[in-house]
């Protein structure tokens, strides 16, 4: 019997004996933590506001093409209905000789991103790490290097939080159910035992946290099939937190996500909502959420997909999301050789140039106290000295713009963020503060930011975070 089939049996016994989230041992219920405890745990994540998503695996080898179709991505095995034995041949072709973990991490850092979420295992089941419970992993490829280990070292060296995406669905593991309809004949589920798969997941999550951690976030996905339940979601939320109590877990560990909108009812477990490829109209006071989006139209690398979002669009997406109190997780799909696509690199570096000057109007901000104005967005930050900074993101700066900020308090200071010596004159009336925008400035091509400093009592006078 090949190692990988014997493993679930040994594993099940091993975990039961160790009481490692197995039978018998009472696990702490982390869902009962206080609001203050959760706020403390979420603080770095809320400060960060901007992260990099990475979808990488065997699917980067075909790069979206199978037969005559060139529109596939990370789900190519299922979408192109590739029989398992055929798909497994990709393992022998995976040899990303130009992979350089530090290069990836430095690109994220230069873009102004504070954390990286990488697919440790997507729905094809292939592991980018050296797993002791399967040989369907990167150590069985010609590359033979532990990609996640190299990434964890580079993240520690560069001060970037490392986070792992982990798919609940697994189209390779013999005990994962249900099978795809199209492959039921050629790959029957005879003898499949979903409980073994649960133990396999627990063993891998333990490997990921104990061998590569401490981690920032465990980002679950592919939770929608009928074999996954709310009860399993609660069990796995507590299991992961038992391995690293301060880890953050997204809401896709549970079943409640309302599709791509990404939010779930309060009774569901998971620390933050996960809107995907869309932005909620407004934030939700007291609710943590993160929008994940592709740069083009695919999560995994697709060589034909040149439909990359412009830098202007990406910066406006970031500002819109943050102005509503959310985080932005922007995806890169690396190529089969281990390099980021050049279009992705160019976008990341241009965002980074803007963030170098304007990052203070993004990091650690709270949702805007005002509804979105037609000239751009507001972000706001408590400065901790009894004052707040209110940032006006003017997407298309014209000195003739009539901007009235609906506050009755006279700002202590008003300036351009790019050059705080460039003061902004203003007048006040009963409704607010009217800015007199200077003519002789070089507007930012994407978003010119004006900074107002106010007394914190300002917060008391506004419906915070609507
Ligand atoms: O089906 C996956 C998809 O491949 C990708 O990983 C996204 C990223 O959030 N999640 C699922 C679709 O919701």
C-alpha cells in the first residue's frame, strides 16, 4: 500500500492518542473570546490594510491552456475535466528554477503590502510545502525545495506577515467527498472515508502552523460542498486557534458566507468577512472584512490573460475599500518559472510609489465618518494625542473643485500630504469647512491627498463609521 494511502489510518490513531483535536479531549472554545481580546488579536491586521494574495501551484505549468481552450486558471483540473492520472503528470513538469522567495516578498513590501496570503494547497490538493502525510507535494517534483519554508524565512527577514490559504475541498485525496460528477465513473468513491480526510486536514494544518509559523492568518476556502458543515467549521476554528491562539482565521472556515459578498451571519465563526471581486457599498461598523481581487481575470497564472487593471484603478480600489473600513488583498498569479508576470510587477511598483508618499492615509485608518463624496474618498485616523487626521483623497484634482467638508470644527491644520509645508487655505460656514485648493501644485496622477488635523472631539460629533 503506497505511503499516502496508509497515512490516513496511522494518522487517525496518532491524533486520537495525542488528543490532538481528535476524540475525547475537550478543546478550548475560542469563539467565546471577549471583544477586547479579539480587537487586540486583530490589531496588526487592521493596521496593515493592504496584503498580497498569491495563487501558485501545478496549474501554473499549463498556464491556463488545455487542448484548444486557453481560459483556464487554478481550477483547470476540474474545469478542463482532466483525469487524475493525467493531471499528476504535471508534478514531473514543476521545476520553477527562477523562484526567489525574497524577490516575491520584496515586491510585496515595495507595493506597500504588509502581509502575504499564499495557497499552501488549492483544490487540486497539491501542497507547496514538505508534507509528511502525502507525496502529492513540492518535494516530489524535480524542484525538491520547500517553497513555503523559503517564503517563511524571507517574510521573517523582511518583516512581512506570512499567511496561508488552505482549500477544504481536495480533488486529489482519495477520502475527500464528494467526487466530481464528471469523474465518478473513472474515479469512484468506493472505500472513501471523509473522517480520514478530516484527520489529514488536521495533520496538515498542524504542519503548516508548527513548521512555518507563527502565521498571521489561516485563510480557508472552498467550504461550500455538502460534506463541510458548520460543526466542522467550529471544530476547525478552535483546532487552528489551539495550535496558535493569536492566529486570525477568515469566515470561510464556516459555512455561512453569502457567496461572493463574503459576509456571514453573526452566529458563524471566523474573524473577518471575505467579499470576493466586489466591494460592499458601505462598511459595517464593528465588522472586520477584507476584499480579495485579481489584478487581471484569473487567480492562477493564465498566459493569455493580459487584462490587467490599471494602476489608477488599483489605487482607487484600495482607497475605496479602506475608506469603508476594509482590507484589500490583491492577487498575483506567478508563472511556471517562479517569476511574477511583468504586468503584475509594474502594477505593484507603481502602487508602491503612491504608497510611499500617501501610506499614512491608508495604514491604521478607520472607516470614513462621511458617505462617499463625488470627488473621491475620505479616510480617517486617530493620532493618539487627542487629535485625528482626516484625509481627503481627490481622484481628479482641479483647483476649481468646490470641496466643503461637513464638519463644524475649524481644522488645526490643512496641508497637502505629499508636502506638508504646502498649507491649504480654508473658510468656514454653518455647514462646514470650504477648502481653497492651491493652483500651483503638481497633482498626483492617481489620487492627490489633502490632510486635515482636528481635535478628537470631532469624532463625537459624527456618526462614526457609517
Ligand atoms: O474557487 C476559488 C478560487 O479558485 C479562488 O481561490 C478564490 C479566491 O478567493 N476562492 C474560490 C472562489 O470563491
